[in-house]
C-alpha cells in the first residue's frame, strides 16, 4: 500500500443510513433542473448567436472559449468557498446553494437568449456579459450540488447509483430540451420571440426541479474541520497534485466532455445543413437520449460485473464505433438516428460514472494527504470540464468560420464536410484516446478503493494502522 498521511481527521456529525429510492430520484431531479438551463446554452446558444443575434461564427466561438474559461476559475473559487464555510446551519453545507440560486439562475438564462437592439459590437459585449454571469451563478449552484454525494453516503455502490440517477436526470433534461425546445421556437414568426418564450418555459421548470431536489435530499456526513486543524488553502491545492486518480479523470474528461458537447452544439447544424431537415432534431433527441436511459439503467449491473473502470472503457468503445459508422453511412435521417442511438448508448456509461469516480477521488485525496476537501476536488474536476466546454464551443465556431459557413443558406461542400467531421470524427477520436488513458494509467480499482475506505474508518475510530 502507498504511504499515507495520518493526521487528525474530521468527524461526521451524523451516523450512516441507507438511501431511500425517493432521495436518489430527488438527487437525479436536481440535474434535470440544472440541465434544463445548462443544455439550452450548450445546444442552442451558439446557433442563437450566429443565426438570431447575427454574430460571426468565429466571434461566437470565441465567446464560448472566454466565458467557459471564466467559468472554470469560478468553479475553483466556489469550491474553495464551500470547503471553507463556517457555522454550517441546519440546511447543511451544500443544500442552501441549490435553494438560493434557483431563481437567479433561471432569470440569467432567459436574459442570455434576449436579442437587444444594439449594434454588432454592443451585441457581442452583451453576449459576453450575460453568458459570463450565467456561468458564475451556475457554478455557485452546481459545485455544491455535485460535491454533496460524499456527504450523502459512503457506500460505493450507492455512490454509483447516485451517479446513475444524476446521469439519468441529466439525460432527461437533455432529452426534454432537445425534443421540446425547437418546436416551441418554431411556433412564432419571430425567431427571437420564439427563443425567449421557449427559454422562459424551461427556466420555470428548472426552478421547480431544483427546489424538489433541495427539499428531498439529506446530508449525513457533514465535516466540520476543527479550528486547530485548519488547513491552508495552498495545502488543499497541493494535495490535488498527489491525487493521481483525480488528475487522470480530469484528463479523460477534457476528451469526453469536449467530444460530447461538440456533438450537442453541431447536431442542429448537421440536421439543417447536411440532412436538410432541422425538424428531425426532436426525433433524434427522443430516440438517442432514450437509448442513454437504457445505458444508465445498465450501469449499476455492469459495475457489479466488471467494475467501474472497465464499464467506462466499454462505453467509450461503443461510442467510438457508433460515430465512425455514422461518418461512413449516415447519409439519411433514419441511419443517422439509429447510429446516434448506438453512440449515445455508449456515452451513457462514460457520463454516468464520472461522478462516482469523483467521489472516490475525494476519499483517495483524504487518505493520501489527511485533508478532506470535497469542494476543492469537485471544483477542480469541473474546472477541467469547463475547459472542455470552452473547446466545445470554440472549435465549432472556428471550424465553421474557416470553412465558410453562411447562416440560413445552402452550404458549400467544404462546410458540409466540416460539419460532418465535427459531428463524428472529432468525438470518436477523443473516445479512443480516453480508452488508452484509462486502460494504462487509471490505477484506483474498486478493491483498492474499498481498502482505502476501511483505512479511513479505522483512523476515525482510533484503530492503529
């Protein structure tokens, strides 16, 4: 076993108990609410910027790059804030953030999709300011939400189940926004009006789901660090460098999350300009995200059979094969939808397990350094995911600009090929890169994790190592 640091550890304020199904569902519903707001930006905002706001595609891509880098640093700041909170009240360490940000987050989402009567420069500044504000408020809401899992349970199986429920909630939000958003927009003669109405509907529903999550989840392991054992912020960040599983997870998420979000951003362009039928977006979303639910449901079973690591790798392999086949054969709507279902099914394994891996990394970091920092660990992970989101918004905008994309027009052969490459080659290549990294460099097996948890429990019980 590796050497670990044995310091005075924090003590849980509550005893362990099993999670009820209602609580797991409620936790997943929190990400339905989050994704009603977040997915609007990831799927539709780039197209809103280029086709409704009238921004050049390269400028729109640059907005995503800069605002997501801003968001990444906001995540780190919020994670530090959460970890260093004092006087934790009866609402808990993490839950209050979900409660108090629900309405502001919904309002700033609506504002982000408004089309003010400004000059082109004014609209560009407006886009920067509103999406930066959205990202900041989203960080304040989402970092505590994601950091809460280790406070809910220490059981690795239950953590995998919570991760699966969260992914199911995320995909439910993605499914409903994909299927329901554009039909609402198309009800109106003015595209700008349609966007505002559609966003307002989803923002209101997002509030309801977030409040349901807040009301029905419970924190059981809230750690209050004794004043005499206060850990310097610099030590918390140094500890991240010793957390090898976390660093590997962050690297592969730069691959997978960038790949996934590029697909989301480009699929509307693909349907409109390659398949020449934007109306199939809801059908593609319904069937492909429906297959994601099948994948999410299989995750706990697969984890028990082959473990988290190999389930993750299997998902990447299915994803890569699906996209490569689609690049070769998806020249009509039916084949495209079938192969999209296959690829999204594989991505469900990947996206579901990310959150379980992060929770494992919290324990590994505590075991390795003696310092437990859920917020810092989770925010560093989301920092890397935000960097991948920055790339996911920036790369399509730049590529579309380079190949000569013209909004709402018949596209040239080079534009069509650029869209196809972004939709299929980019994500399949990164999925294969993820397989290589996870197979050779990720060393925290499920058995080793169970040993680490036992070791930590022994420390807190005063049992000599």
